[in-house]
C-alpha cells in the first residue's frame, strides 16, 4: 500500500503530475486528478477545478485526502497553499513538484507552518522513467506522511536525495540552468558559424557527437519549460554570469581569434599564450579542474568511456544515427 488511501494530484493531466498519479494508483491509492482542462478524450478521468479557489466538490476531496500533491506552475502552487491547507485535515501531507524551492518555503512558513510538506523535483523528463533516477526532496516539515511518500518514490525505482531549500536552488542552478545554457549556447555558436550539421554528424569525434545529441534532446522539449528554469531560479543569473566569465577567461587564455580583422598573429610571440599554444596556462587550468572533480574524476572518466563505447547505428544513406 502507498500509505495514502486517498490522494489528490493537482495538475495530474501533465507529464510530471501524471507520473506521480500513476505511481500512487499502482500502490493502491484512490487518486483523484484535478486540472483546469481535462486530458483530451478523458473528461471523466479528471475533476475540473481551480485549486486556488476550490469549489464544493474539490473542497470535499481536499478535506478527505491523505495526500495533496501540487504538480502545477509555481505561481499557481504558491497561490494554492493558503486555501488548500485550510481545508486539509490534520496529519495529511502536502507535496509539490516545483523546480524552485525558496518561494514555497516562505509561503508555507507564512500560511501553513504546521502542515507536513515535502517538495519533490524529478531531475529527469517523466518520459525517461523513474528507475534509478534522482528525485530532489526538500522536506519543509517532516512526519510520517513524508516518510511514506519518499518510500513510495523508492519503491517506484527513484532515488530521493534530501536537500534544504537553499541547497536545492543552488544545485539546480548548476545542474539545470547552467547545463541548458551551455547546450543552447553551443547550438547558437553552430548557427553563427554557418556549419552544415550533416557534415558535422558524419565526421564528429565522440565528444562532439555527445554535444550534438544533447542539443537535439533539448530542442525536442518545450521552450517555455527551459525559459522558466532560467527565469525562475534566483541563482540562475549567477550561473549564467559564471559561464560567460569562464568563456572570456578561456578566450584570454588561448588568445584572441586570429580571424579577427587586423589582429596580429601571436604564434611567433613566445610571451603570448598562443605563442606556446597556451600549454603552460592550460596545465594550471587542468590541475584546478582536476582538484574540483576530486574523487568523482575517475568515475566520470569511466562513465564517459562507456558513453563513447556505444556503437553508432547508420541509416540507409550511411549517416550516423544520433
């Protein structure tokens, strides 16, 4: 059993909400999906309602629920805290799937300091499945319901990783906002260089193949989602600034672009970084980054070797299948 005989998943028609609703149902919970718009062709599988202003039917469901999970946009979730927690019975659990934690922590402190609460942020696209994948878990107020929900995530194959709200937002600014900025900036650079991607795909060494694959994966997503990650996390701007500063440092390290009109060729100048191929400076950078990686360096190298060992299929034209 799930530990939650009755559960309400608000936003359960979406990908993340649907994943949690299915997890609860499989564990035996009587799960009600609530949304503003029911999924196409499944009007009977969803209660249409506004969680920020619950009507009589939704209010009754919230009163009876052992778990209320908000799988909605941050603006909606924050507005819903006060009206939802006023209806929830003592001992019931409130959960959410927000990708930014500090705002929810403040809202709970103001309106529901005594309510058990955990935020669950799946660090993967729901279509990829939960098996062996991390789920960031931010516990605002612990209790039996929190323990039961984290165990349910584990039983579904997920790996709950406990973080504070501050740790979560600082970490996801790197793992999500910075990572997406790197990938999309790589794509923008390709566009500015005017390269032919088919030629790149046919000739690319493994590191470039991986970057092209990452770009293709991101482009298969929704711009609104990626934009929201960049704008909503209060730490994301610092991550982007760090990326821009790091690129400027790297450009300075290896020398200016020799294609720049009027730029002197530094190759013959031993005092210029590129006069010695920047090797001395890069030695320092490599040592710094090796120290940063620490014990994870060897594991990362092994992981990369496994990625590069994966054979690349070809289609009928001989093109590599990304």
